[in-house]
């Protein structure tokens, strides 16, 4: 079986798939924020959509460099990119807490932050699954048999 490839024209499908996946991610995130009662659901959703843009574009770039052999590999690529971005976000939040807010780097702080950060990373990955599926469905196709 041949590898998947990005639909042609590449730019059109890459932009369309990114926008569709980013909007789906924003919608999912907004619904969850409303359900849990976040005060600034719109602002939080906007921040998450910007982060989603980073891992969506990263996934598309990786697919352009090396097309995935299957849709499952494509989804896993998106989830790995999402994991990378969310872990970097958690590290940035920890550095901000320690540098800008002058928090003491104690074992209790690191343990609490590690547990909360781990749960947030898992939540972000769960929220990324629908967007990953949509992104690969819109952007990728199999070559037509000759």
C-alpha cells in the first residue's frame, strides 16, 4: 500500500485543513470551558487555538517532509506534536512562576506543578484527538491507482 500524501493543490488543502482543525479544537475547548465554569472561557479558548495552530502547522510540515504510511501514523504524529507543544507550555509556565513571580523552587512546588502539569498535558492530548482526526482526513489522501 502506498503512503498517504497531502492533497493538491498543497497550499489550499493545508490551509483548509488547518483552519477546520483549529476551529474544531476551539469549539471543543470552549464547550469544556463552559461546562467546567471558567470565567474567561473565550480568552482561554483563543490562547488554546494559538497553541493548536503551532502543533497543527508542525504536523503538516512533518507530513510534507515524510508522508505518513497510514492514517493512524498521521494521527499519532499530530498527537506527538501536540504533546511537544503542551510540554513546552508547561515548562514555560513553571519558568514564569519561578522567575517572574519569584516562587521558591521547593519539592512541594515541583511535585504539585508536576501533577497539575501532567493532568493538563493529558487533557490537552485528549482535546487534540478530534482535531488530529479532522486534520488528517482533510489534508491527506492516498494516490489514485493508475
